[in-house]
């Protein structure tokens, strides 16, 4: 007779007899499965831990990288600013030396007219005067093309922004009080900026 202990298992109305060896085999199989599950779980945890450590950088290394990046940006900015200063200084120097080139070029035709007028041997005073008036009007047009305009003083109210009073004229009547009576020297503006005030006599 076998020493194996028999265990009865009821499955509904049916009884089955299972030996100890069978029970041990089942238990060993279950233990093996549980161990495999534990091993798989451990492997997953190790993989996740490795991935997490790979993703997380050393704080010191991250700071060093950021510091190197900022230093590179700073050096680039300094170099660009230095180049900008040199370029601006060069342009300013050229502007000071050659800023009047446009004006001189525009005035040269008027100078040519003066040379021709001086070289002319005509002694007719009327013809000479007419020639001078033509040159004068041409010169005024040239200046207007450069943004130079005459300050109007005809029957104008005295304005310190445009006029400089050099004389006060009494006894001109109330309607002339504070008005420009006469212009002694013409004033001019350049692009709406006063470059010379008109010198005027003002009614008192």
C-alpha cells in the first residue's frame, strides 16, 4: 500500500481523488509562475529606473551647459555691438565730410550761370539786370528743392519763433500794433526748421 495521502476534491456532485504528489506538482507549478511574474515585474522596474535616470540629467551638468550657452550668446552680442559702433562712427565721419555734397551739386549750375554772366561783355544795364534776376530765381528754386524756404513777413503778426525784432516803430496805428512793418533781413527755414530768423521792424 502506498504512503501517499489521498485528498478528495469535490467538483459539484463528482468526487475525485488526488494524491499528495499531484498536489505538490500543482503547487510547484504555481510557485514557478509566481516567481516568473515577480522576475518580470523586477525587470520592468529596473528598465523604468534606468530610463528615468537616463532622462534626468545631472543638475551640475545642466547648469554648465546653460552657462556655456549664455556665455556664447553674450560674446556674440558684444561682437555685434562693437561692429555696430565701428560702422556708425564710419558713417558719421563720412556724413560730416561729405554731408554737403548734395547741396553743392545742386548749387553748381547757379555758379555756372554767374560765371557766364561775368564773362559776358554786354554793357546794357537792363540786360544785365534781367540776367541777374533769372539767376536769382533759379537759385531760389534750387534752394526750395533742397528744403529751404523763405519766412513770410508781409503783413504778418510778429512771432518770436520766426522773427527777430530789431526796431519798434511807434505811431503806426492800432491796426499795425504787433505787426511786422518791414523786413531788414530775410529769414529761412530748412525742412520747417528755422535756420535763420527774419530780422524785422515791428509796429508799436
